[in-house]
C-alpha cells in the first residue's frame, strides 16, 4: 500500500478547523439549495481574463506520509498585476453576524488554494478574497488579504501536521486491514450448499463493477456469503468501504455478528452501526439545541478528539460502544456515528442513509463512491421504502392551525398560511364529491405560495423558535425537494378526510430514483430469500439489462417440511363465515403435532377476531398475541417464549408482514410450525389501484405489481421462519383457496409444491 494520502482541500480544513455546536433549532436550507446559483451568479461577473473552477493539486510530505491534496477554487482573478484566489460563500445569516474577519475555516480553504497556485507559478505574494453572499437578499461583502509565499508555506505545514495523527492512524489501520483481508479464510469449517456460489458471484460482481440481484433461500447464511467476498475484495484493493443496508434492527445484529466472526479469525476491520437519532438520544426530548443539550453544545470543538480516541481503541463501533465514547467526550451519539461512517471500513445502517435524497450521507465524494460497495439486505423491502422516500404530502389542517396561531403574532406568516389554506379549500371544491382524485399537474401557484411561505418562515425562525412553524417549514422544504423530482413515475392526488384534505406527490415507480441515488458506487448487491420473481425486482429496484441475476435453490430437502393447503376463502366478505373452520383447523393441527407455532394473519383486525374466537373455544391453550406498536423489549420477550422442547404447545398469533414474519431466527425446536392465513394481498385502496393502473399502461401485469407480488412476498417470508438449518423439520399450513390457483402456485418455492390439500 502506498504511503500517499489522497485528500480534498475542503475535507482537510473542515477537519482541522471544526468548531461550534449542533443546533437544529433552525438552519436555513437556502445555503444548500441556492449555493450553486449564487456561485454561478458571481462567476458571471468575472472578467474575460479570469478563470473559474480552477483545479489545483500539490503533494505535501509529512514524516512518513505524502499528502496529495486537491480541489477546485471558485475563481482565479487577475487585477492590475495582482493574482487573486476568490472563494465564494453563500450564507443565510445576516452578513454583519460574520464579524469583521469572516470564518477561519473559509480563510483556510482559500489559503490552501493560494499556496498551491503561488508555488506552481513561483509567485512571492498572492491575494486571497472571500466573497460572502447573503442567500435571500444577494447582498455581497468582500474580504481581501495579501499573503507572502513563506507565511502560506508555514500555514499549510501547520494544517497538514495537525491532520497527520488522524491520517496516520487511518493509513496504518488500512494497511493492516488489507493484509488481514488477504490472509482471511472463510470463517466456517465448510460452505453450506449454495454459499460458495453466492460468495463467488458477489466477488465477480465487485471485480467487474456490476450489480447483482440474488434470490437465495433462508438459512444458507446470506450475510456472511456477501460480506466475506467483499472483505476479500478490500484486500485486493478493489474496495475501500462497505455499506451493509437493512430495513430492520434484527438484520443489523446479524451483520454485526458476521463481521465479529471474521474479526475472531484475524480480520482487522472497523465497522460502525448507525442507530436512529430518537433511539440513541441521551436527553428526554430529541432537541438538538446547544442551550438544551450539553452533547450538542460545543460538539465540533470535541469531535476530532472523540474520533481519534474511538478509532485508536475500537474496531466494533456498535450502539453501546458509541454511546460510551459519546458520554466520555460529551458528544451527540447520533452525529458521532454519522461522522464515524466517513472513516469506518464498513457501515451497517438503514437504507435511507444511501437512497433517501433528504437524509443521505452527503459528504461521500464521487471518488469515494467508486471504491464503495452497497450490500442491500432483505431487498424486497426497498420497493415500498423507496416509494416512501421519494413521496411527499402536505395537508390543509396544518396551515389552518398556523394561521390561527400567528393571527396577532406575525402578519407575514398569517397571510402566507391563509393563502395556502385558501388554495387547499379550492382544491377540495375541485374534487367535488370524490374522496380521492388525481391532478394532471401541480399548480404553479401553490409552488409559488410554498416558496414565499418558506422564505417568510426563514426570516422569522432566524430570530425566534416557534415549534409548529419549524415543523411545517421542514415539511414544506421536504415537499419542495420532491417537487423537483416529479416526472412520469409520479401521480399527484388529493385525499379528503372529513374537513381536512391532503395533497400527495406519490412515487409509483421508484426504479429511476433508486438507480440515480445508487449511481457512482462500484457495485450493488440486492439480496433476499424472497426476491421472486427476479425480473420484477430488477425492474422496480432500478436494475439494468447488464446486471447479473442469481437464483440459488434451497439446500433443504423437501421431506424436512410437510406442506398443507386448507382451501378456505379468507377474502374480506367471507372472513366471518370461515372463521370457525380456521379456529378448528389450528386446534386440530397442534393436537396432532404438538410444538411451538406461529400463525400469521393479513390484518390486525382479522388476527384479533380469530384469536378471540380461539380463546373462547379452547381457553386452556398456551397462546401469545402480537401487540400493536410493541417496543423492542416487548418483541424480545415475545420471541424468548419460543423455547426448545417445551412440555406444552405454544401458539403465537402475529401479523403477516409484521415484525415477527421476517428477520426472525427461531432455530431447531424453538419453532415447529407456521400457519399463514391468506395470500397476503395488500388491502384494496386508492394508492394500490394507482400502482396497478400505472404498470398496466406500461404493458406490465399491473395487478401482479400492485397486489400479488408484494402479497406473496409476505407469505414466503413468514413461511421462511420455519426451516433455518439442515436439522430443522416442521409443518407449514397455507390457508386460502387461491393457493390452488396457478398464478399463486408459480410463486411458491419449489420445495413447497409437494403439498397435501386438507
């Protein structure tokens, strides 16, 4: 491994000059949204001889390392014999708040560029100019200084030497990581059936910079089969970072265990797990304000020391470890985990940190993406999560409340909220008698009103905090970001609810945007036990024709599972009529085959109806009921009750597609049977019908895309809880007459097709 450290000027100075507090009380979005516009506007005023976006690069040796530092300065100006480096900064603050001298981090960035240019062109002196622009008013303020090459050289040397301990730590670790990756052997005595093929396919995908869609059965060890080849690719210099993306906490734990197993076999790899902010916050309320939270106050003054400390002493940076170091250094545990994500070799986190345009890790530069792999676990969940990430809604009620709140407080906000409330009233009238109705396009007047509201809210919020205004400001901002994404993959619709009305920008087909957000990464691997049919998931998750597809057959024998189909109707209109037969069947099953069972129902209401009837008929039976909105502790307690070799039968009643129907690993005698009631079809609704119509128009099977494929995925996931190893045996009962139809049977796994009708 070379001793050269590639580093962007901005990354370097932001690290060395980080200071201040986290304060999300109000941070104007204008800087981010309008920064490019302001840069371009200033650059248009440059003279013909001036240059813009000038690429500069230089090497700086410090001790045993060489820092290769590069970046683009905004402007290179030539005025009356002076050479000037211009750095443009847009800000939402009033310019007088910047003090007499601007910010030291901005001077540092410009001085780095000035030194590189002056050295390359053998200049003895060079001018540095900071051009500050107030985002709302476009007011300008210029700060200009002259520097001699000798003082710039001393400054640069000092900055790089300050960064050196951190760089040295990362450099030495990566050297050790790559060596240990090369030496690492598969951390189990043998490969399970299908594992070697999966691992080989992942390695080939990374080598060839492709994407891979994998359907691999439950229980073969997909996590280690994807992470192990990724680590081997690191040792070969093909990768520098792995993102292991999941939808559920339980699958994050599986990933941590897989990395831990490789570490126990000699792998030197640092990973960080990102846990949601509200789960790790140390305070009673998640208010990131310096005068409320000591972990936010002065965060940036302490963060470098905290990162150095944890990076020097820990390889497993999971939730508990991060919390310990966060308390030690008095830093916010959530923001700490985000900062660590840019330094770790592997990051275990939710999908949204990569795919959600409003949340994603923005500091991953294109160059870093080229050596980064995305492993997308339980990828079937990304379809609806993708729709959620790229959709947005606003409702009338919020603006009406704000109008009342600000009537005698602020005329500007009152007028703005009134106008938007009136717009919603017109929308409601235009919908006539319909509860839901689509719009051909988004009204330009609304976009104008929302932008005016946003600008007015920014002015008020910079001076004082109003919680309801702040919340609506962020909602409007989020909505306007999605407005920019609108295209033929969207449907705009109104939905009435009593006196209220909601306007929704609904992303029907997330494929294009998932593809866009995943662009630039070296490789992507989408995998799940239920990625069937593969062509559907490749289409809807933004795959391309040249992607690899892999379907691994189950390593488990057909005789490990007894499959029964009970052809009753579970359609909504028939549920009351067939309820007694389902209750009798469940009781008969556990009488004839005692053990631990999970029974899954397509809705909570249906679940309660059957459960109540079952308890009434068979009061002495040992049962468990999934509660609404269970906490993590309650879920764990529920699963702990499934013990091996229990003297009496246990029946767990749970929701199909809920927390217990996927990602749950009850090995051996902890689970002896699964009953799935219904074919899992999502409830008939306006949104699902919009999906159906959209794909029908695109000459796909719209009903399958909207209802059948998502529904059967839940069935397969629930049934997949049963057989987790070669030693497991058990019973699956599928309750619905539609399981005998060809359309549904074709989606059943091969090993489920030898069934008995009861």
